[in-house]
C-alpha cells in the first residue's frame, strides 16, 4: 500500500512543525508545512486581499501536486491551522483530501490540543516572530474559540501535547500510524531490516 498523508491540524504554537520534524527524524517522512505555502504571499502581498488568496491557492496547488512524486513508501506530513467555521479553511482541508485520492494514499488527521497556559508560553517563545508566526496572546485566545477541522479522513487522532516533548508526540503519532496502517508498518520494518543487513555486509 502507499504510505499515508498525515494532516496535522492545530492552533498556533501547539508545535505542529516541530513535531513533524521529530517524526521526520524517526520515520523519514516528507513535510509540507503551511508556512512554506503562505510565505510567498506574506512576503509580497497584503494579507487577506484577493491577490493574496489567489497566490496561496496557486502555491498550494503546486506544492500538493508535488506529493504525487514522493515515493509511495514514504509518508507525507502536512501541517495546518484550519477551522471548520471558515470556507477558506474547509477548501484547504479538502485540497489535501483530494491529493490523497489522486495518489491513492490514505489520509489521517492528527488534531493537536494544548492547554491555554502552555499554548501562550509556546506562542510567545523562541523566534516565531522572525518566521512570521503568530505571537499575539490575545489573538491566540480568540482563535482557540474557533473549532478545528477534523472530519473526512480515514483515521483521526486527538493528541494533547501540553506536557509532551516533540519526540514524545512524534512517538505517539508513529504508534497510531502503525496501528491504523499495518501494511505500511510491515513495509517500514522490512526496509529497516534490509538496511540493517546491508550495513552489516
């Protein structure tokens, strides 16, 4: 079977990209981060304008189509912060689902949650501002009142990362992937065994 697309959805500051990178280190997944799609529009255009939206859609189309060229045994992680009360968010969510159908990959959703105190600490820490990420605590609180999209996928995991390290969260997602797609897990194990034998020659 083809490896899954894992769609990580969560509020800003819940560690979506950091967890995805930890999963890459452990599982060798490929990552399509939402910021890599939006950064072109943010760099050149005024947020929220029609041209901004068209640019995001154009970049997203190219980026998602590239998933069809990822070797089928390699899982792909897509990160987002998408809300079910937004037509724009629902369209972005559907675009990932469609690319899964196009390349015959199952799509699983991981919904990251984090308690408010931890979320506020994380959103105001590090170099988030330098990377164009949200750092405003009041704006975060407003966003947390909106419902995250979590429907329409082949498997769903709710993960509270309040007290988890990125490595712990990646380990939980890894176990969930193996449970939901045992053929993928078997293929992973076989490749790992083959690599071990090759290094012993």
